[in-house]
C-alpha cells in the first residue's frame, strides 16, 4: 500500500512537495526595504545606528531613546565626539583613559592653498603680528582707520627708510676735497704773485668734470641701481648654496599676515605704502623741517612689509622671504597718485577727510597729493638677498653688509650701495596679477 506524498501550493501558483513551513511565514524580515536617509554624521537622524554603538543623545529635543548595550566586550575608554550637533559621550567599564576624537569636518584653506590654523577672519588662528582684538586681525585699530601692526610687520615710515648712497669711501672723498682746496689756493697765489693762471686753469680743468660726474650720479644714481637689478641674472633656487647672494623673480603669496593699503583698502598685499606730499611756495607752510621752497615735501608716510613667499620661475621652488620683524628692506615700487588737491580743486572727498582725521592731520588751505603703492598677492616681484637653509626650509634673508653695484663706466656711474633686501616690482604689475 502506497502512501500519498503531501504537497502545497506556493504564492506564484506552483505546487511543491512537502509541508508548508509555518516558521517562514511567521518570521519577520530583519531589514526593512525602506531606503535609509543620509544622516550627514548627525546621530539624531541615525536611528538604530546610534543604538548599535550605545550612543545617548544628551541635548536633543524630546524623550531619549533607550540605550541598547552591545554584546561585544569593550576594552576602549569613553568615546567623546566633537560634532557640532551637541556633546556626545558613551561610558564603558575600562581602565584606559578617554580617547579624543577629532571632527571630520572640512579643513579650512586659505585662498593661497596653504593649510593654516584657521580660516580667514577667524580669531582662532595664530596672528603673531596683530593685536588680539577681533577688529585688528587685519591691522586696523579699534574705532579708527589707521593700521596697527605688531613686531612681525616691518615699518618703513619716516626715519626708518633704507638709504641708497654712492659707494665711495669717505676717506677718498676727503682726500679729493683737500687736494682740490690746495690746488685752488696755490693757483690763486701764483696768479696774484706771478701773474700766471696755469695752475688755476689746471685745477679748474680737473674740478669741472668731477663736479659734472657727481651731479650726474645724484640725478641718475637711483635709475642706475634699478637697471643693475634688472640686468642681474636670475638664480635657480634648487642649486643655490647657503649664504649665496641671489636674485629671484617669481610670483608672491602672502604669509601669515596679509597687509592692506590704508586709503584704497587693497586686500592681501605683501607690501603697502601711503605717502602724503605738500607743495611749498615762497612763503607757504613746510611739510617737514627739511622742506625747501617751490618743492614737494613729505608730510606723512606709512610703509609696511611682512614675511611672504615667492615661487621661483626657474626651478618652481617656493622660498620664504624674511622681510618682517624689523628687517632692512629697500623697496622699489612706483606709487600712483590717488588724491590730488590743487587751488582749483579744493573740495576734499569724505574718504580723504576721514583718512586725514584718523591721522590727526589738518585739512586747511594746502596743495596736497596722496600717493599709494602696493604689491598685491599674485604679482611678479624680483628679490635680491642671501639664501638660508634651516630645517629643510628655504629662506631669503637680507644681507649683513651693504651691496655695491660696482662702477658702470659706460653710463658714467659710480658704485652705488644699497642696504638691506632689495624688493622691486614693476609699475605695470598692478594690472597683471596672477590669481592664486
């Protein structure tokens, strides 16, 4: 006698042998078919995911969900999260200390691409050259429009400018002056006693060319120095030795302290200058004690320079140019006239009046001219200084001794000495700035 095999029908209509599995029908799915929304790291939106790690919400609104203890033994300490949604903590029985967790948020980047300790305009970053006030992060004083910088920014204002002079020793100049005086004295004596002016003519023939050469050097000495800097060959930083005097040409980027011009408020500069000049007539007011009649005299001067970076065109390397902390710098940047007050145009703009008031300068009946120059980030600059390598950091520092250009016989120019680090930027660079 044969027994009948039991069978059952499935939901799709097929017949299969065996008994229906009641456990499969009553078993609930372990995972829902509903799509899990993106939480963005917020534990309040994570649902069961937060319970898996035994995370309790302390500052969330509404009742707290019950915590689910993990079945795995934990050997780590308490986990503290630095999320901005609130303080999160979990407690485990362990003998080890708390393990801090860093936030996974985006790291702030400067416009230059450098990773810094804080974003632009934040008070959390290190600002070694500024005051600790939030309004002075970019060098502006509280309640005034005048820049206030610390020791990290070099001031090249009145009394601190680097002088450029003729590279002739004082001993040689005194010897020449004494020889000329003796020649004139002997020539005058012979002319009176013997009635012969041979010696006097000879001395005059020597003295006149010397005076012409001296006047020529006074007028064209600075241009000769600029020509020397332009003709000086560019060095490659990759093969430069420590202590070598080099010239580097490249694009500049701001260091830790970007500067801003005082009148036009040009941001992110490595060098800024603002100078107020006044014209003195026959009986006018003097801008300074050395102001002569019928000339322009400097009444107020603001020049600042800070450490910056330069990317070499030759090798592509980037070097730190040490121009801050009171370093000696010889900047050659041609300023542009931004305000000019004449007898015909005496109506002062409100911004210029405010600029004068911030510096306690009078705005009476005077002929004034305001000039401003700057080296903006992304400009092409030539720097002449000494290479220094320290802990894999490539730097360009000012030389310890003045640098002489040597005699330029073709141009009839005597040696010109310049003290400090030479910083030159063409006047056309303001329009040809490379975005960085």
